[in-house]
C-alpha cells in the first residue's frame, strides 16, 4: 500500500489545546456555530426560567457574524427567548451608527431588526459621547438592578480573539488594562496601542463577573496566537496569570469569578491540526 492519502489527515482529530476553562473543538466554522448556538440557547432558557431575563452581550468582528445569521434563520434556534433577552454590545468603535465599522449596527441589522426583541431591551453604546463609558455603565446598572443581588450580571458574553491576543477592545498594553481603571465596568480605550478607531469596551471587571464567557476563534490566522496563549497558560504560577502577562496577552485576563469560560475553536485554529496539502 502506498502512502496514506491526504484525506486521512483530514480525519485526524486535533488534541484540544490546554486553555483555561473548557475547550470545545469542531471541524468547521459551521459545526462550531452549532456548538455555540446550542449552548447559548440552553443558557437563555435556563436564565429566563430562573431570573426572568437573559442578559446577552455580543462582540463585533467577522467571526461571529455567521453565528448571528444562523440564530435568525435556522429553525433549530427559533425558540430563543428574544422577548425576554436584553442585548448588549461588548465593545464599540467610536464611529457614527451609519459607519460600517459600528458593531451595534451590524448586530442590530441581523438580530435586532429580525427578532421579536423589544426595542427597549436593545442597548447600543453611544460611542461618540464624551462620557460613552459611564453612560453605558449606568444603563447596565439600571437594567440589572431588577435582578436579585449576586445575579446582577451578564449571563452570556460572546467574545472573539484577535491575532494579537486582544479580546473585546482590550488591546495589548492599552490604557483600559491599566490598574487605575480596575473598578470600572466600561472604559474608553484609545491611544497608540489601540487599533483605530478609538473604542469603548467592557472591562475585565464586568466580563469576569459574567455567568458564561464564550470565546469563539476560527481560522488558521489565529492558530499561532492560540498556541502562544496555551503556552503562557501552561507556564503560569498559581491559578491566575499575573498582570504583566495580561498586559501582553489580554485574552488571558478572562477568568470568571463565579462563572464558566468556554473556548470554541475550529480545527484550523487548533495548533495541533496537521497541515493538509491536498
Ligand atoms: C471587535 C471585537 C474584537 C474581535 C476580535 C476578533 O469589535 O472587533 O469585539 O474583540 O472579537 O478583534 O475579530 P475577528 O472576529 O474579526 O477576527
């Protein structure tokens, strides 16, 4: 028998990289979307049953857009309790709503306008306001004040990771990671360390208080960073990573206090996936 055909390599299941929390691996982005969507729907129902509402925060970027679309058109996910959902934006670019880079507009066009979510439960970041961050923080506190103490937090936060290790708009070495803002839930992030345009972003304080953090990473372009993050995590001392490492690789700042962290990777983003040369 000659050498195994390339197809064989496709059949190999990569070992999930050792990242903090749970790691879910699926062969293709489409299959990964099913895994995320199934978990999201389950969380939504559980939260509506227990707390009467589902507090959902979504990220921008290109990775989750097909997921947002699937949530709308796939009959599997029709049961999502949008009527009881509050929709938040993890981070926003400081651009007008009619700018194509506006995360809210993208999310709202797909979900807000095509679900029965009441308008008043959709919470854009008014990113151009000088106090956009404190305003969003106030809105958040007002809405969540209806929840019993201890449950006044986000239920499900969908995040991505940049090839530079950023998550939300928390870029390596950027001001929003600095100590002095640690008590803030939302911050403006700007300056040379922030990929333009300037941003408004949820902070680790808010993110890490959440019930469930989901980090969705797809494609070969993210593989090297996944490998780096896994290596840094493996080399940590103790349960948490130190501030210097978070400054370098912000995604490692995700560390829920009383919640769950789940990574969702496709094969292409897994360091262990063999190169397929077909
Ligand atoms: C944003 C996101 C950001 C994103 C990563 C990955 O608004 O851009 O909140 O954190 O998730 O940059 O972006 P891609 O999905 O486009 O690779």
